[in-house]
């Protein structure tokens, strides 16, 4: 990378005339630069890719492809980078100069080239290239900062889990994927039982700590690459299980409930005699054209409500009409008013 105008340049010198090349190479050598020589457009392209020169001095008229072609190919081969290309030509018409710039060249020198003018042009190009590289470095840094910001904007600072915004993005992606692949998608909406009481008794800082512990536990249960634990808001969390059927989701929920029991976080409202528990609603569907994020979430929310009304510390699930993966009739027939305990645990 060029850092100052005085550094040694690696210059790709392209000219079909051996004598022209010899004279120019000697001049460049006297200026302290390194030269790589090509005698045709094809070789110029090959050596450009191989040698990664700082500047290209390109003859225009050559047998076969001309210098404009070579410049165009160089630009096509390396759209991200910018390496100055200066044309050398015996042609002195305005049209030729314009054609050279159109082909991707940056400047034009007419033969015979004056060493003083050549040196001045090289310095100017060197300065521009240094600026261009600073810009590229800044662009890279900006890109990295943006990626960090994007990552931060999708993360819940308290628990470190994906936040609501990140969840919405993933839900949308997973819903589309499940629809396309005709696979079930499971959404678990869960919350910490009696959490308001927890906060009122132990204070919000301790409450935050409880949410952090539960968040860590949920993150630990998501072992497959596409499983996701997210903080939905307050003491509510969502677990997304792509490719998971109704029965698989029930097994997962049972294991999750057991793990929370094993964590044995004392609930301050009961003098430490009871532990923190969670309740959840499960919504599983093979999404069709009518399925939406809202319908999945509201189905899970209704199931969570039922789990709560049945006494908490449990997960509840009833089938959606689009769920084709199981035939758990009891769950589908669950009557909230009558309080059937079908499909509960
Ligand atoms: Mg020529």
C-alpha cells in the first residue's frame, strides 16, 4: 500500500515496441521505481493480476487487442480497487484521449514522453492513489462499525438475547423458509410466573438478575443452529424452533420446564420456599399463504394465557388449522371455559 508520495512504485509498462519499453524502463529505473514489462494487451492483463502494480503505463496501439481493451479488462477484473492507468500514445486527437478515459484510463501522455512530465504525472497519480486507499480503508472501517451497530441494535442489553426487533426479522425469515420447505415452525411464548410479585418483593435489580439467569438458561437450550431464544419484552421470552413438529415442541417444553426447576432460583415472594417457574404457550404450524407472524404469536399467546389460567408452571398447546404434523385431538378440542386438562403437563 502506498503511504507517501516518495515510495517506490511498481509500474506495469505495456508497449509492443521493445525500444520504447527500453527507453521508458530506463527512465523509470532512474526515478527509483520498479518496472514490470508486457508487450501486448493480453500479457498486460495477466501481469496486472499477477503483479498487482501501483500504476499502469499503457500503450494504445498494439497488434491484436489495443490498450483501451486492456484498460477495460483491468477495470472489469478489479472493480473494487483503483489502480491508475496512464495511456501512452502517438495519437494526438481529442477523440483518442476521450476514448482512453472512457475505457477506464485516468490520464494520457503523448509520445515521445518527456521524463519531467512523466515524473510529474506519476507523482500526481501516486497522491490520488494514496487518497483512494485511505478512502477504501475508511469505507472498510465504516462497514465494520455498521455491522457492529446492526448487531447491537438487534440485541437485548440485559439478557444478551436477540431483542424484539431481531426476533421479528428472524420470524419473518423462518416463516418464509417453513412455507417454502413445507416444514413445521414452532413458536414458544413464555414468561416468568409471578414476576411482578418478584420485583415488588426483591426489587428491580434482583428482578433483572432473575431475567438474566432465565435468559442464559433459554440460550443454552437452543442447540441447533437455527433455534433462537429472544426477549419478547418485560419478563416474556420467545423460543423459535424451525423444523420442529408439535410433538418435538412438547418434548422440548418438558425439558425446558425441568431445567428451570433444576436451576432452583428462589422466588422471594414465598420466603424462599418456592422457586421461580415459567409458563408457556406453544404454537406449531406448517405455514400456508395465510399464516402470519401475528397469527403464530397470537396463537402462542392464547396458549400461554391458558397455561396461566390452569395454574402456571406448565406449557400448553392447541393445534392451529394449518398444523398438519400431529393428530392431537384433545389439544384441538380443549375448551378453555371448561378447563380441560388435555395436553397439559
Ligand atoms: Mg504501439
